[in-house]
């Protein structure tokens, strides 16, 4: 999980691809300014195949714990 306010672009363009190259199955980028959670999943050859942007009142699930559901509003 990356939490960003001033580093969103760097996190998205530099750090997230590094996680994909390391084959990390799921990464979240919390953009505190926009109150958006970007969920990156399923890395393949250094690129995440599944990217979602979730906003308030949407529900986030955790890949490792599929029975856990978090409302984005609870985070922001």
C-alpha cells in the first residue's frame, strides 16, 4: 500500500511498476487528495493487468482475504 498526497505521479509511474516487476500480486495506491484508491492486481511481465479506481461508497476487497470487504468511505 502506498499512501500519497504529493507523490501520486511518482508512485504511479515509478513505484507501482517496480511492484509489478517484483510480481507482487496486489498493490493499493491511496490518493489522499482525490480520495481515490487505485487497486493494482495480477502482474504479468512487469505490468498489472487489472487496475481499478475506487471512490467513496464503493467496496474494496482484499485479494488475500476475499471475505474481507472495506467501504472506501471508511478509509477517507
